């Protein structure tokens, strides 16, 4: 299932302020929404810890 077919979930998290500023800047420079960048980052983290397969179609 790709993310455009799923229902987004709203959640709140406290993150390092410098990392957040860099994420916002990346979003601005690439014109990719923060939510899309976060989906990519979460998928990469889950792959790193072998929670999902690299070929999982979630993005």
C-alpha cells in the first residue's frame, strides 16, 4: 500500500530543535512536504532495524 492510499495519522513528538530546523530547511529547498520527508525517514529507520523489508511499498 502506498501512502497516498492510506489514512494519515497525526501525532506529536519532541525533537531536537536543530534537527527540526534542518528538516524545515530541507523541505523548503526541495519543495517536499515535511510529512513526506518524515515518512521516508521512518521507513528508513524501520528498514535499518529489520522491522520492514526494504522492498515494502509504503511510500
